[in-house]
C-alpha cells in the first residue's frame, strides 16, 4: 500500500513534470509536512526539500527557497560529508539563490567552496564546473564594482540535481526471453503491461511505469522493428526515464524511436525532426554536447527543408546549435549560428521581443569569450535598451533548454494530431512514405 507521503509525492512529481509549478508547490509543502515525524536526515525529507526548492526556483520564489536550501545543505553534509560532490551541488544551489537575489556577499563563499570541491571531483573542464566558474567570476566582478550588473545571466538550467535521495524500489527480475511465443500471445501479454504503465505514468509513479514498460518492451520486440506498438513502448519508456532525470538511459530508446520513424516516414518529416530534437535534449542534459550537436544539426536541416529557412522554428534550432558550438569550443561556428538566428528573430519578432533580447545577451557573452569587447558592449547595450539593469533570472525556454519546437504533426486526411505516430488514431490513415 502506498503511504500518505508517497501518494503526495507522486502527485507532486506529476504536477511538476507537467510544468504546473504552483500546484506542485502546494503538494511538496504537504509532502514535507508528512516528514515531520521522520528523522532529520530521512531521505524522504531530503527529497521533499530538494524538489520543493527546485519548484520554487522555477517560479522565481527565491526568498522562500533559501531556508529550505540551507536545511538541505545541512542534510547532505551530515549524511555524505561536507566535501562530497552531492553536498557541493546543494551548496552551489544555495549560492545561486543568493546570486539571483543580487546578494553577492552571501553568494561568494557558497560558490567558492562548491567550486573547489567540484574542480577536484570532476576536473576543470567539466561542463558543470565551467558553468559554475563563470557564475563565480560574475559574482567577484560584482563585488569589485558595486552597482554594476555582471555580464552573465543565471539560467534555470544551472539548478543542480543529484538524485542521491531518490527513493528506490525493489528491482523486478527481467522477464525471460519471449522470442518463441506468437504475436497474438505477445499482444495478450503486452497490452495490460502497457496500459498499467500509462496509468502509473499519469499518476506520477515513474518508477512503477518504468518497471512495467521494461517488461512490455520484451513482448513488443516480437511485433517487429517498425511496428507502432514497439515505437509507442520505446517512446513511453524514454519519456518515463526523462521524468526521473535519467537522460543517459533514455538515449538508446530515443535512438531506436528515431530510426523507426525515419524508416516509416522518411528523413524530411516533422515527426522525425522532433525525435532528433528529443535526442539532442537528452544528450545535452547529461553533458554529451557532441552528441547533442549532431542531433540538433539534423533537426535544423529538416525544419529548414520543410518549414523554410526563415521560420521561427529554424531560429530556435539555430540558437540551440550556437550554444552547442560554443560548448564544443567552436566560437566561429557559434557566431555564424547566432547571426542567422538573430536575423530571423529580428525580422519575425522584432528587436524588443524577449527571445531576441536573450539571444543578444548570449551573442554578447560569446563575443567577450572571443575578446571582442567593443562589439560585445554594443550588443549588450542593444539588449539592455529593452530591459532594466537589474540582475534577472531567465527562464528556460528556447536556446538554454533545447526546448521542443511545439510543432504538431497532423493527419493529412482528417487533421487530427498524430502525436509522433505514423497511423492516425482518429481515422486510421497510414502516413508512412509510399515507395
């Protein structure tokens, strides 16, 4: 039986996964209250605090998050030791909360101590270390020149997750190979597992959904590599892993989905572009920027072919690619991508649109990396001409998140959303490429 805390936690995870942060916040507070009688370092309390802090961060409720983050730092330090990498992650989050509140004095020691630990554990060239180091440099610049906003911008992507206190469930033995049964028998076995997994997914019980989908996948293999049920199972399993921040585990499933869709729909199809974008996001979130770049370029080429080179979707893709080129130490390529993106956004959205302003800030930051200070100052001036001089957090939307392009692929016959599948659920039309 699911206890009260776990029931509340599942509902909160579901709400947060759907971006319903205000509702999720109330549920996390309720879950935290349920931990009142637990030990101070109980993993359920730590998990509640960590997810609540993250929820508050995404809503910009930084003041409310600070005391919770302090308690979380204390728990990690007691359980793992103050110099543990996960304790450093929590300390960095506390520092970021001070940064976005324009409190460099409070932020500096938290970031410095966290950065020292992360450098030793991960190395100076690790993406997490480099991001944190840039933020720390901005804080030092702020302290040295009071009253001037630092050049950098703190983004929601910098909020760290450890997963250290994620609750585990007893592992279910992997089913034996089922290759000897018929497709009819496989369907009888697959259907209840898949349906049950989707019910757990909708409830926010990602772990149970993962277990059922992993079992369902064994039977779905029998349907054939291009069968829609196999594709749906792989997609659902990958989505379930993403909900648990298991991005690297999701990659091989997304790769199979991508290859299936190419085989069924051809390379230049919006659904294929979206699956390439999913792959790019997965690679990005676990730090494989080369893999992310490859998939992002593929996605961009498809959108250019289908939507035209000046479509805003292409601009979003170019911004993503520019960021990835920058992370992969290819500043000249990054500049070319930013230029193309800026040209499209200025034409389509105007110079004062938030997306255009954010791009100008990213471009200016790139030019500083290239020691082109005069040009960087000019672009920064263009950006700050539309926004205040205060240090603001920018929500993850496009370039920072490798976000979805929000393009729905619709049935050519009835117009219903295909939702990534090749067969229309409304009228049954098969959208595969005809040879």
